[in-house]
C-alpha cells in the first residue's frame, strides 16, 4: 500500500498552527507517516527550506514569515509611553520584522536597552505590535557593532572598519549583506563568537551610502557612537503641540537690559545677561548681575515623551556641519531660544557683587524677559574697545560698560580663587556649502568670551548654593583632583621641558597655575597646557556634592544650558519645586532615579565628546589628504613603544610617527622618562621636542595621519653607526639594565 504524503501547503498550515511542535518526528506523527515514507517527507521539507518557505532550527522547522515561540531578542530603548519593545535577532521574512512588546515580570530583574534576552513569545492582535514577550533568561548586552567600508566578493564580502585602532577586517556571508554595494559605508554587528583563527563574522544591519559624500563625516560618527539622531513621532507630536508661554504669574523682567552674547554661528540662545551699578549705599563700588536662562522646564514636563527622549540623549552633540540636538528644533531653535525682541519665559538669578567681586547675595525668580539685542562675541568686544557698530552704539552706557565692569570684579575674584588657568586654543573647522573643509584655524578668544564664562560660573554656583541651603536634591557637577600617577606623569613632562612642579604637598590649583605661568610664552606653552589637561580627571555628574577641583569651588551645578544639557533641566526643576513655582518641578521619579540619571548623562557626555573628536580628526585628515608629501613643523606630545605622536603647529592635528619612520636601528623605549633612544645613533626622541615631519598618509575615513621624521630640534637625523648588530644589542642591554634599575628604585620608594 502506497502511503499518501501531505501537500506542501498542508505542511505549512500545520506548522503555522503548531509552532511548539515543529520537529520532523512531530510532523510525521501528525500525518501518520511511517517507514520509508519518512524519507520522502525529509525530501519535501528540504525543498521547502531551499525555497525559503521554511527555516530549519536544529531538528525542527518553522514558517519563514513567523517567529518561533522561543526566540532571542534585543531590548530597545523605552518609547514615549515608557513601554519596552524588542527586535527579533533572527528574522528572515520578506516583510518588515514584527514588533514585540516586552512584558517584564514584577519579581524579575530589570533589563535595559541593548540587552539580549531569551523570551517566550505569544501572538497578539494589538494595534502597534504582533507579539508579546516574557523573559526566560538573560543572555547579555548587544554584540559588538562596527561602521566600515563594504568590499564585495563572489560570496558575501568584507568590511574594512573605519576606527583608527581596528586592524582586522570582518567577513560577511552572502545572506547577510543587505544587498550592500562595493565601497558603500555600512553599519554591522558581530555574529557568533570571535575566534583567534580566521576573520570575525558580521551581518550588515544598515546601509549608510557613499562614504565620500559631503557631510558623511559626521554621519559616520553618529552611527559609530550610537547617537540618536531621529526624534520618534510621539516626541515630535508633543513638541509641535507646544505654544508660547503666557505671562500668567511670571515676574515681569522685560524692562531689564538683558542681551544674549554668543558665537556668530550660534544655533540657539539659552542665556541672557545684564549688569548695572549697585545703587545701595551699603555696597559702594558694587555691581548687580542678572543671568536669565530659558525656562525649558515649562515645555518639557517630567515623564513626558520629550522628557524621556531628552534624558536618553543626555545632551546635544555639535559637529562642524550639523547639530544633533537634545530637543526638537521647534523648542531649541524657537520657543526656548531667547530671540531679540520676543517674550520668552526664563528662570533668572539676580546676584550682587561687592567692590572686590565677592557675591554677597542672590535671588532666583521665574520670569518673562525680552532680549534687547542678540550680539556676537566680536560685536561685544569691539564695543568694549570703544569701536561700536550701529547696533551696539546705543547699548554702550546701559549694557556694555556695566557688563564689563561686572566682569572686572569677577576677574579679580577669580585671581584670588586661583581656578585652573588653562589656555587651550579652540580649533574651528570651516566648511564649504558642499561640505568640504575650507579652512582650519584657531578661534580667537576675547574678554567677551571670558565675561560670559564668569557670569555663567557665578550663576551655577548660586544655583548649587540655593538648593543645598534648602536641602533639595539636585545633580552636582563634580571634578575630583588628579591621581598621584597622573601627577607624576605631568611632573616628568615638566622636568623634561625645564620646569618644575612641587612634590609632596596637598595639591592645589595654584601650584598647577605656577607651572602654567612658567611655560607661558615659551616653546613649551601648548605642551604644558595639554599635559596638564591630560592629568585631570574627567568631570561628571553626581547626586552627591564632591566639589569641583578645577574651578576651586565647593558648590557647583550646571544651571545655564537646559536646551542642550539634561543636567541643567533637572536643576531647573529642583529650583521650581524649592520655590513652589508650579507643578512642573522635580517629580518623585526624578528624585528616585537621580543617581541613575547622573550616570546616564555622564556617559552620553563622554559619547558626544568622542564623536566630536573623531569627526574633527576625519575632517582634518580630509583637509590634509591633498598635501601628502608636505613638511610640517610640530612638537612631540606623546611617546609609546611603537612610535611617537606629533601635534602639527598649523592645524593642531595629531599624527603618528611610527618607529619604523624614525630610523633604521633598534630603539629602546623608556616608559619612565617617556623617551625612545636609538641603540646605535643615540638619537633621543622625547616629549616636548620640536620636530619637522613629512606627511606620509592621511586617511579621511579613519582620521589617521602617518608621518615621517625629517628633523629633530632643527638638526637632521644622525646616521646610525652600524647595521644594528652588536651595537644595537649592547644598546638594548644597557637600556634594559637602566630601566630595570629605575624600576627597582621606584619599587623601593613605593614600599616606603
């Protein structure tokens, strides 16, 4: 008797109705298939698999257009309503991947965005999702992600990472290319484990287009660092629904001579300043300073879609060609921006200074202001130097001169306080309309810049003091003093440059300022400033007040930029709650998650800094790529076993001088003195030396610059005394003995 097999459609329908029983034996049992007929069933299942109608999962089969009942998913960031959705990691269907709502259990540990979990899925017919998932087991965080250039091959292809430090290409199978084209910029993620043998495997998750296209540089950094650059629909809808704030019970500050002073190309204006001579007879020579900050809290309410997205982003990220804002443009560029002649809600602080520049009192208010002028730093400085233009001519007596008088008092107080006085020029990359680098220069700093900086520092101090006095929770800006190891490294650089930094004392910023003063005006000025900056710890946010070492302040919180920093929005809400100004103050959930928020926004700040730095490096490499072979003067600002780093004078770009380009001999690396010493020639390469280098390679996609050494301290390279045989070995042995002896000495000192 010949046994009848089910049709192809019958098999597919049965698998769809029985997702928990999809092994071959389950299918055979369901259709009563026995004996040799199992061979025909196996052939039929393989045909369905080959045609893409079924996917084999070990010993079972499933419908290609459905998810299995047990799957691995990646948790996505919370949406506007705080719900957690997940994306399936093994979706092979032709339709877009289905949406999965993750339902955490009340007793289960919390899962975060990017985490991978094994879940049990259930079909649902909801409007915005097709499956609901419940946790079975946590697997780990999301896999390693890369951004690179795809190179197509016969079967699949390879990805060449754009990271400077990446030395391995990634293999992409033919079914994981997303139809990417050769030379296209792609984003991919690791699949499988990374073995020591063979190339690591990846699947392409997103095609980003032509890497040489205008403005692709910042796009690379955005994807490489995972910076959210699209606002969800719910966030945009909430922003579009906002209306200008009414006067209501705001304090009327519209007659105050408040003005904004910003860079000429500023994209938003979130702070305004005013000053006037104090008419109180008890404060002769004193000045009253006003700082008014955009009232973002009026529009961004706790736990709203806007609030969740702002917290997720943490801050705005600035690139030469674009801004990835913390808030949608209708808020950051309009309703919250203090435009000239327009009524805007603010949280303002009035501060009184005595004749010595000490703050002798302050008062906060929630008010409505109207900017009397939007000035650039250049305009304000020219007016202060008695060269006003048509706009600033009328502002000299009641705006410009009182502002600079207030700055004069604060400058004197700063000199007594002795905060860290770093002088690091800010690099400005100017682009053409097509997105190519037009020029690279250093921004000129005026007293007008320092005026705004001092006014903002004073307002931040007042906010921290006010909330601390009222014993209200807030986020402090914390900067701890440098570690002993970093101070030792700074001391070595100072000694190598001919300067000194006292040892064995309780470190104060005044000691570092004395070192900076020694270097000022010398060839080592920039090197000592950069080395001092590198010795500092990274500032961060904390719910606990640990002081600010760099500013030499006990109480400090960020209050003055709520458009671009979430920390400032938290401080605004704390002030609203403390003064009883409304129902949009610090919520119970804000307070409960304050420590988590501090960690979150500290991380996003570092992410933005890294993305901005990488973008500038790539723009500089693109700018210099047309000058390969040109010689540049520079200074060595870092030494490692594999070579030295050189900062070029003209652009401030950093390039690598590989050890192979220094000389044809063995070089001994002395980590204690930060030097490379030629075994035959005795050539010494150390931090702070003036060098002339030739640009050998500039790679815009990675931002890497490779240099060749031409001169050291104005002298050509010495020729090695021999081929590097015995002399090199003797040099190595002598250097090794010296290094070992130095290490033994340091060990004895540490033990003591």
